[in-house]
C-alpha cells in the first residue's frame, strides 16, 4: 500500500520566516534545556500539539538562532546524553519559560526521559523525504477505513521523521502508535513541502487468514471406512432390536404370565443417495411407476363395457304375490 502526498506545512518558522543568512557568522546552535511534556505548559496549544512532532522553545533560543547563519526551516536534533538516544523535531513557538522546553509525550518515551530531565538541542539540516514506511503496533489500526488518508493528515503536525522512532497519532479519540521502519534518502528526513511515498508493514500481532487445505485421496478413503463402520453398527443394533419388549403393569397389582409373541426383527437399511440428481428436479424414489396397458387390451375393455347394466336395489322390499 503506497502513495504520495505533498506536505507544504512549514509553519511560521519555515522558509518564509523573514531572516536571511549572513556569511561569516556561526552556524551551530547547541543548548541544554529541562524537558517537560505539553501538560506542564501554562499556555494551551490544542490537543493536536501533543500528537505531533514540534516543540515549544524559550524566547532566548529564538534570539540566538537569529544571530546564527542557519538554514530554514528550523529543525533540531534532541539527544539524551545519558543513554545516547536521539530523535528530531521542529519548533512550533518560542514562548516557553527560560531554560525549559515542552515536547509531545511520545518524545519523552522515545528518549527515555522523565519530567525535568536535561536534553541537548542542536540545529540540523535534513534532506527532503522521498519514502517512508510505518508499522502499526496494534492490529486495531486495521479498523481505520482509509489509513493512508488519516496518516497523511496527521503527518502535517510533524516537521521531520527519524528511523526507529515510535510516533503517536490521535484518531477518533484513540491513540495509535506507529514505528518508523524506514525513511529515504536518509535515516532522518524533513517532510516539509515534500512529495513522499508512504508504505505500511503488517501490524504487530497480525496473522494471515489460513486457507482450507484441498482434500486428498486419503480423505476419501477415510470417509469410505467411516461409512462401513456406521453400516456395521446399524446392522448390529437391528439384530438386538425388540419392539414392545417391556412388561405391563396393572392397577390391581396382579400379573399375568403372558408372553408377547415374538416378532421378526426389523432390519435397518442405510439409504443410498441419488448421485445422478439434477438441480431443480424433484424425484420421488418411493413412488411406484404405473405400467402402461397395451392398446389392444384397452380396446377390448372399451367394447365390453355396457352402461347401466347393474341390478337395481330398493330400500323397501315388497313381496310379490304368487300367480293365481
């Protein structure tokens, strides 16, 4: 599943920010800040900010960046010096408290940071993305009707992608985690104003539906053996069958030494299916076929027939007087 999409959302600090590079100036920004999640900020930026890839930095960072010969849009590499874990991000606004930055919660998990831990920020220049591949971490992601369109709309909240990151997107009041499996042309790429193809890997825990195996000759032999066993069991049961073999009970308690006459045992026969049956045709197998009479016999019966040739009967019988 692949497709392309143009992402032209550079934000207020994109290529048209208004600053110009001056030759001969320093072009490296490297500072350390205390890292907090968006919930610790006294300003409300909307629920989508915590599910994107942009952070809030202090005003002093903007002043330092303005004096440097850096490229735009502003992209940063975040590094946890204690374990060496890294990720990349963009900047949304410069309104944080001095010495603090506010980041989405998934970035804290990615860098294994706690609230208030120190993180190193460096400005970087990333290549434009041409391809990215994602792997959902749960099979619930398959419930989305059009995952490609949903992902394309949610990536507008991001400025860059890093291979190996597990990002979180919010859709229908539910958080879906996606692993960035691959990015091209580099391990970290910018997705601002780019034409990027998107592909999906199978979700974690997904199993392909199993197809039924074709029947072999062994199955046919097993079915034949089962039919023989059933037929033998029916014949054995029919020999033991006795109709009304119980003893009767009288209300007065008396018993009579009367033995029920022995009846011939019924023999149960297994029906044979009609293999030559055609669909849409009703067949009455137990109906007896009438034999057609020859034409000569029918002609003889017709000639010998005499209408009203029977004897009449009266309800009241009168005695005939004898002749005098």
